[in-house]
């Protein structure tokens, strides 16, 4: 047994002894006799992370870890905040003294961390304490100015951990930011009965975007050389609920994300007619903050009644105001009177994405190259699918 593990066991046993002594003293104050046993053996807190990724996205994973989708096999580290409470987790008082941004990393097939922590035991049928867990991935050091993951929570910070994310401007610097559903008030009884590990369910906290291209039958070739996605809010924060979390855009700082050769885009000429091809580098996706691209303004007007004793008429109107979130696309098409010509077009994204980029959604934007002579040289469409897995309850039949 390691020295750290021995120290932790001694510390936990002292805690149990103090609580047990208190219970015995309490029992001595009443006339009812009570029998107490020493706490049962405690076990190491161990984890089994699981990433909620739709299976259709596994084909896109490449050897690089940047701007690619993270899966169970490619996940390497996560950080966890753990709160130990005698009763239920309390947002106004609970602090992460049990584990505060503890780094957990994969070694072979095991998830390990140091120093080892032990589950609280129980006296009789009563668990002495409960643990609440909040995890994210990949791991980042608290206060690391070079990491896009920003962490400010200390062992004395009350309530859920403060986690935010700033999207890097370059796609190769972006990461698949994962956050786990919170696990409140857990005991040893909540471990997996087979592995004795605590299952931690991670989800994709961002929205992902990729691009494809289609060549119309009336063209022999076309090539996209640059795509700039403009005016995106670049900062989000994690807000926890009773069972899950949201990643919400904050602030007013906006960024443009540029894709070009060796920075997200393939050096690819479209030559297969009516065939949709991936024009991004293998495994690459743009990872952005979920955000609404519109705001609803409500206006209320009051019109006096016709007579002094008449009630005024109240009229309420709403107006949807869209922000300017759009694409700039640079591409080349063959021209009927000569060689290829460079064209730059801009498209508003609001209608394509139905007014919002949602957490855990993937947006595939297809660029269809047409006939420049007929002024139908480029059309843009978008398909939206769930990035996170959707759990379906299947009934049983006798």
C-alpha cells in the first residue's frame, strides 16, 4: 500500500471515529438502546468515463487531437471537481475540497489519478457522507492563460465549478470540449456493480460545423480555396442543472474563423459531377460556441380610450432581429470564354441554421457549384443532426 493511500485511509478512519463517537454520545441521551458497528471497509473512488457521441461520427476521427471529434478510445484526460457533504449538495455552501480540478488520465486501459481518494463508508445502513462530481475534458490547469478552457474554482469556492471556454481563432488550435452530466449526492451504492467504478457521462458542449461540395452536371471542375465564418460569439460558460448542463454564450466578443489549405480545407478540385464530397481535411471540424443568432424585441403601446371612462387599448408587437453571422466563400469556376475565375460570395447563415447553433448539434454546410454564365454559380444548404447520442427506450415484449 502506498504512503498516500495509507494516509487517506487513516484520515477517513479518523473521520468515521469522530462521527461514530458523536452518534454514541447522542444515543446516550435517549432511553432507546442502539447498536453500532464500525464503518465497513471503504473503497477507492474510480471512474469509467463514457462519451455520448453518435456512432456516425467515429469515421471522422483522425490521428490529430485538434479540431476533431473525441471518442472513448481517443479521450486521454479529464478534470473533476468533487464535493463531500453530510447531506445533499448545496449550491450556497458546498465546496470542492474532496477533489479540486483533479487530473485523471488514461494509462493503458485504466483511468488513474494521484493522490487516491476513498469513498465515505457507512455505519450500519447509514452512509457517513455523499459525493457530488463535476467533470470536463480535456484536463486544463487552473488559471492556465494558454488554454481555451478557463477555470477559476478553488477549494473554497461555493457552488458548482466555474468553467468557461474561449474558441481559438485557428481551427487546428480548437478542441472538442466535453462536459459531463453532474452526479449529485453519490455513495458507494451508486457504483457500477461489475466494475465498481463510477460511470461519468460526457457530452459535447459545443456546436460543430463542416463543409461539403457538390459539382453540378454543367461544370467540369470547381475548387473552394477559402471559407471565412464571420461574427461568431467566441466565449461560453457552463451552467449546471439538476441532471445536465448547458453551454451558454456570454459577452460580446466576436471572432472570424478562417479555413484554407492546410488549415481545415483540402487542396481538392471537385471533378465528379453530382457527387457530394467532403472538402475539409480528414477529421477536421469547426468547433464553436452554441448561440442564438437572433433576438426578439417586444414593444407595448397604449392607446387612450375614445371616452374618458373607456379603458385604453394595449397592443403588443414582437420583432425578430437577426445578427450578422455569415459566410465568405472564395472559389474558382471555369469560365466559358477563358480560364478559371476567382469568385467571392457572402451568405447569411441565419436562415440556414434556423436562427441558432445548438449544443451537441452538427451542421453540415454544402456548397453546390453551378453555371456562372447563368448566374447560378453557388448555392448553399445545411443539414443538422444530433452530435450527442440520443437514448431510445425500447419496450420489452413477452
